[in-house]
């Protein structure tokens, strides 16, 4: 209740001099602060969010490291470890979708969304603030995961700026997917349903991609799906920016695979525009 009261005191009067954009930004940052404080008060949310990606790094690195043929490198455990890491990073940022959906569904279930809608706030501020808070948590998770990756032998070979650009594309994709989670959270009745709904489509999306195995190893009809998958474009772009592709690797002929950084950027922006519009519309009518 105190959080809601504080929000009310900050938003009772419309912003002056800056128009709707300034008020929308202010309201979004207030909501983001509220969600970040909530995360800090429940540290197990962050801890459990770190365990799964760390397990994936260790298991894939040491269990499958010498068993998967990488074009240009063969059955090389070290080459596969570097090939793998961009996929693990991408999987980690996109799995934040489930948390975003569950958080919004919980707020709906408790009636908090109805309280926010009664305040003179920008229509999309509640959802934007939530997704920004999730982005901060995802960035922190990615930092920890990168440290673990360095410990198991992963390296970025193209310099700091390109490495940062790679992580930037990964975070942008993760942010785009949290808007899908927001729409799911507004569309279901319970947080449990939001968690299930947020994961059920992510598993085929991440595994029918080039994240863990090259598309050449897939049946022909799945190759086309994998090569036009936005997840694949971001993974390949990150690999190129990190310098994690074997010297003899040849990218598939599909346009997103030939221009992965541009394809990743376009996919992420498109997802944000479409699903933010749908989520804000759903927020206005959800009851």
C-alpha cells in the first residue's frame, strides 16, 4: 500500500512543460524503481535466476563439448565452448520473458494493476517500468554469466567495443521478448499460468535455432525455420562480434544469416513495436 501511495503522490499532477513524453518517462522510472526495490527485497529471485544459466554453461561445455561437430572446427571441445556461449547468453536473456509475465500476472491477481490504472499515469508506464526493471536484472545476470563463461575458457577476441555491441544486441532481444511476456501476463489469470505460457514457446524457439548446434545438422525444413529465427540472428551476430566463429565456418545462405547484426536489430525493434502496442492495448482493457 505504501508503494502505491508513493506512486500516487508523484503522479497526481500532470507534468508541466515537458508534455506527455516527459511524464511517461517519469512514471516509467518510478515503476521501474518500485520493481527493482521489490527484487532486492526478495534476493532468492535473483539467485534462482542465476542457477539455471550457470548449469547450462557447465553441462553443455563439459557434457557435449567434444560430441558436436562444428563446421570449420570439427569435434573440438574448446571451439564448441566458444560457439556455445552466445547461445547460452541469448537463452538467458530471452528466458526473462517468463519472469516478466509472471510478475505482471501477480500484480493483476492482487489488484495492483487496477490501482495503477486509477492513477493519472501514462498508459504504458506500468508496463514500460516493469520491462525496464527486468532489463536491469537481466543485465546483472548476464554479467555474472560472462564471468562464469570466462572461468570455463570462453573468450571474446574482437576487442571491448565489439564485445559490448554483442551484449547490447543480446539485451535488446531480451527486452523485446519481455514485451511478449507482458502481453502473456495480462492475458492469463494466475502467475503460474504466465510462467508456463512464457516458457512453452521459448523452448522450441531456442532449440530450433543455431544456438546449440549448427543448422546444417537439422532436417531441411527445420533449417529454414532456424535460419529465419530472430533468436538465431542474434546468436550469430554475437558470435561474430565476440570472434567466436571457427576460421572455416561458413554462414548459411539465408539473408538473416548473411547479415545477422542488422537482422537482429530489425527483429528486436519489430517485436518491441508490435508487442508493446498489443500489451498497452490489453492493459487498458484488462479487468
